C-alpha cells in the first residue's frame, strides 16, 4: 500500500483530507479510501458508511496519522486519503 501511495503522490489522483474525501465519496468520484489507524471513530464510521453505498474500497493502514503525514511529505498529520476513480 505504501508503494501505491508513493506513486500517487506525484499525480492528481490523490485527495488529502477528510472533508474533501467525504464530499468526493458522496459524488461517487473515488475508487479507494485510505485511513490511518488512529482516525477518529466517528470519521471512520462516516467514511465506511458512504463507501459501502458506493462500493468503494476502504483500507486501514497500520500506521498513525503523524507517520502518514511524514510519509506523504507533508508538514501536518494526515488521517484520510482518497484515490480518484
């Protein structure tokens, strides 16, 4: 999964942030959602609910949001990533 994220970092297919991901999930614009292992439970529940309605794959990583932010080369924590269809 990390190799896939690394590959998507240079493209416009990666969406960062829970608000943007939820909006795009509602519009059916995503094919996959990637979550850090310490994402807030209410956020995880919302994403899983919308993803199940749209048949979007949800992947929970084994790393926390702090490490995901560093992995994505961002100066902030990242809990939710989306992959555009």
